[in-house]
């Protein structure tokens, strides 16, 4: 009996394509990483070569030149508050719509999910007009509200899949024990939705933390800018001498929180993306 696995051409082709795609995606990240340790002279001479001597001072220069302290505080405040609001709203709204016996609940759920198909660029002018008339333009509150609104469709989609996969017997058993609707949700359903919650936290954190379009459009004052816009502002300030290695060091600092978040919670993210598709 031959125990050797047969080599399937389609499987090999799939692996090659997956590996090639991975290299295409990861190489720019690796390039930005090692370039941030070079000198500008080395970068101009050969942008692709490894640094002859790894320069750690590029990171301290980036922290000073880009004013990381104020920009980072703005990004942290907006990102954390927006993500927390999205988690609370999406988890509660999705639960109400999934467990509701009303005919309109499914229609409302579909309307929320339809928000995924709205092009961001298409609604930017109307968003600008609304925020300006409400005196929310050029404020962290206005920017945070936009992040919440655009994060809800995907977050509700993920959480609704989780709630559909949960048996109703959980709520029935809790009701027998004397738990009300609110107690049942926050003490039983919400903790059991950990994988879904972590999934929407990661996706929304990465998007809000790295967003450039909204922050550039709706924030004007320098002291209110977020990190991505602050870094681009540094690049635009270059005159005859471009400090590219400092810029790359700043980009690496911005990427660190998203990468660490993904590494720490990767297993929950994988479960969160698959659980809702098993049943529902």
C-alpha cells in the first residue's frame, strides 16, 4: 500500500499563488521596516539595499519632527472611544434585530448591512455639509461620529451571525432562573460573543487608527490632527532635502499597535470570522 501523498497540480498552483500573493503584500512592509534604519545617503544610493549600519536615531527624530506625542494622543482618544461605542451599539442592535419577532426586524438588519455598499467618496460632500451645519466640522466629536456610522454595518453583520448561531435555550434557561432581558444579554450572551467582539474591535481599530481620508477632510487645525495626517504633513513640509528615513520610521511607529493587536488576538479573529457562517 502506497502511503505517499499524491501531489496535485492544482494544490501546488494554489500554494504558489498564495505564497506569491503573501510576498507581494509583505515585501513593502519589510522594505519600510529596514529602510527606516538607513541614512538618507544610503537610501538615495540604493533604496533596496539593507542598511550598512542600523540607525536607531531615526525613530527619535521621527518622534520629535512629526510631533508624535500630540498626534498619538488624538489618534488614541478617537480610536478607543469610537471602537467602544461601535462595540456597544453593534452588539445590542444586532441582538435586538436577530431575536426580535417583528417582521420589520429583518428589513432593518438588511438596511444596516446595505451600508457596506455605500462608496465613501460618494457621501463625503454631504457628510461635510451636515457636520459643518451642526458645528461638528474640525472637531474630534464629529470625526468620531463618522467612524461610528461607517463601522456599524460590518460590525452588525458580524454580531448578527454570532447571535444566530447561539441557541435560544440559553435565554430560556436564564429566564427560568429569574434573569431579565438586560441581565441575560450582558451576563450571558455578551460574554459568549467574545470572538465576534474581538473581531470587530480589531477590524475597526485598524481602520480608524490608519484612516487618512476622513481625518484629512474633517479636521483642519494642526493640534487636532491624527497620526496618519501628521505624517503626511511632515512629507509635505520637505523642501529641497527630503528626510525619507525619518518618514519611514514614523510609518513603522504607526503600524506597531495594529500589528501587535493582530498578533495577540489572531486566534479569536479567525474564530470570529467563521463562527457566524456555521449556522444562520
